[in-house]
C-alpha cells in the first residue's frame, strides 16, 4: 500500500492504505486536466458522497412495497415474455 501526504491550507493531510496504482493513475489524469490535487480530491469526494446518498434511497427494499400496479388495456401484460422475445429472439 501507498502512504500519501500533502499540504492542505497549511495543514498536512495524510491518508494510509492508498492503492499505489490507483493513485498514480489519478495523478496522471488530474495532471492532464490541469487540476490541483486538492481540487480533484474534493470533486471525487463530493461525487462519492452523492452516489452514496443516492444509493441509500434507491436500495431501500421496503420501497418495493409502495409500487402501484400498471393497468394497460384489458388483457394481461406480458412484459417479461416480450423482453425475452426481443432479447433472445424467441419464446422461452
């Protein structure tokens, strides 16, 4: 593992157990983009936090109980079979 340390507003930020290969790739990309390390890390952390927050609302299995059925026409809806036919080309 890699140990990262750099200055942040006159404070040193140290992070243990950083994957060295991921760190090198990250540094290469931010150099290409012309970003400072702190700016890029702040963006990455905000994105990660947003994804985690969205994941909390999306993965709550209790929400499945609130889904209302859809009435389409008078007959039975066979979306599963239609999807299979579209994807695999025949009835299964």
